[in-house]
C-alpha cells in the first residue's frame, strides 16, 4: 500500500511514518518544512532502515500538489500538515484558515481528481469546545465554545470531510481527535522540535529543563481538580502513531471519528513530579493566574477506539518523560 503523508516531517507525522515504514507500507511525505527539519528524514532512515520519499511543497501550491498525485498512485492520504499554535491563530486568523482549511480543500480536490478515496485526518480534542463533562465521547456536539481560530479550522475541516463523504459513496475518512501528545521515539533520535517558542506544557517543560526558560508558569492552582492544577489526557506519541495504523487497517466508506487518548487525566503538578522523577532534577516553577480559555479538566473516552480499532494506549506519562529526557540529553 502506498501512502502520502502530509506534514510527515513534523512531530506526530514523523513518528507515524516510522510505524508505517516498519510495517512495510510505502510512504511519501509532502511538507513545506515550515515547522520541521529536513534532517528528520535521516533520522527516520536510521531508525527504520528505510527512507521515505519526500517532496518539499506547500499544500497551497495546488499545481505542485497535482504533480505529486500525477506521478504516483496513492492508496491513502494521512493528513497532518497544518499550523497549530493556538495563540498565533488568534493574531493571524486568515493565515490559519488559509493554510489549514484551504490547504485541506486543495488536497481533497487532488485526491478526487486522481481517484484517491481514503484519508486519515489529524483533528483535535479542541473541537469539543466547552462541555459539561470532563470525559469526552465522540458523540458529543462539537463546534460550540471553541475559543480560537486554530480550533475552528479543525472543526471546519471535520465538517468538510463529512460533506465530501455525503457527496461520494466511495470516500472513506477517519477523523482522529488527539488529546495531548507528548514524548518521542524511544531511540531519542526524533521528538518535538518546534521552530519558535512553544505554548504547550511539555515543550515548555523541556525548555525549562534545558535552561532556555527560567521556570515553568503553572497556569492556576485553584481549579476544581484534586490538586487545583489543570488536568489533561497526555498520550505518548508512539501510541498515537500506532492509532493511525489501526485506523488505516479499518478504513471503510463514510466518516468515522475516534478519540485518541489514554482515558486518564494527569494534572500539571503530576506532570512536574513525573519529569522530576525521570530526570532526577528539580523543575523550577511558579504559580500564576489561569490562562484565558483553559478548561479545568478534560480526558478522552477511548471506548470506541478500543472496541472498533482494537487500539489502546499502552505507554505511561513516566515512559514519555524518560523518552523525552533521552531526546534532550541523549541518555
Ligand atoms: P508539527 O508542526 O510538528 O507538524 C506539522 C507539519 O506540517 C510540519 O512539519 C509543517 O512544516 C507542516 N505544514 C504545515 N503547513 C503546511 C502546508 N501548508 N504545506 C505543507 N506542509 C505544512 O505539528 P504536530 O504536532 O506534528 O501536529 C500534526 C497535526 O496534528 C496538525 O494538524 C495538528 O493541528 C494536529 N494536532 C496536534 C496536536 C498537538 O498537540 N501536537 C494535538 C491535536 C492535533
Ligand atoms: C496543558 C495544561 C495548561 C503551559 C492545547 C491546544 C489544543 C491541542 C493541545 C492541538 C493546561 C497547563 C500549559 C504552561 C501550564 N493542540 N500549562 N503552563 O491547553 O490542553 O491544549 O494543546 O490541537 O488545541 O489548545 O494543552 O499543553 O497548552 O496545556 O500550566 O506553560 O498545562 O493550563 O492545564 P491544552 P497545553
């Protein structure tokens, strides 16, 4: 099976490409390297012994994208490419709508033209917006109370995929709603390496551990959670990557949606303790005001993914911390 992976040199994409190559899938990557580095290809090769095909191209370059589809017959697309910085999306909404939504429309157009009928799409728990419950299930209504344009691009793309499936009985889409991906490949060779200053907890912990930031700001200790800090569902990126393989193996016409998380919540204070335990070092932090738009507690209901995909996250936050430290310090 030949698979085109958009955004395949990025954090989640590169880990998924490793799983796909290890299982014998043929993989081509298309990425504009906006938030990733070309050297990831060497690392993928040294881990798997195989080098994926690579096209440096922006999805907004539609004629370039068509040439890629013209040159090879792909069986399926895994679509990671997108901008993901929540704060930046508030400042540059049009950039986010153009890159994420228009980029996806161009991709779907090429797929239609070249008769590629299967897509796996990287969505996010952010589409659930505000809910009354903390445990989120796929049937819950989405799109209400999303606090930023990034999140709305994910919601819009999900709706576009449903409309395309309604218009074409052969079209198959699996929408994967990721919770909070952390960790990296156990080799320590690849990991989350964003260009610019990150917003997410784990890359910020990494910066503090490296001395690039003086301390972690804990955004609030007065939430109605057991220790007062925010609770999220942190999933090891290798488990997440395996979730994509499970999805690929279950594709059928229509749209299916799955949460990819562990089903367990971990607080910010527990994350700090887990990092300290794995590294043997103290992580400096200060408690600050809550971050605008943050929810107290969310985690995935993973029943549907377990039942229908036969997939379950196996690795722990502790495993992710150990792998992160290996990526940071090579030990
Ligand atoms: P990433 O930034 O590491 O990877 C995305 C890749 O897409 C990058 O290599 C980037 O260069 C590429 N890209 C972006 N726009 C492009 C374009 N127009 N044309 C070609 N390439 C383009 O991000 P990631 O964490 O690996 O996320 C992958 C996907 O998963 C994204 O769609 C993201 O929104 C989604 N997601 C991520 C998280 C998370 O916390 N990391 C959570 C939920 C969903
Ligand atoms: C996790 C917890 C913070 C930073 C975001 C996006 C979402 C999705 C995942 C892509 C929260 C706390 C954080 C810090 C802190 N991405 N925190 N100090 O908010 O669950 O979701 O990333 O789709 O769209 O909104 O993840 O990593 O930013 O925060 O205390 O410096 O860590 O308050 O409780 P979040 P996060």
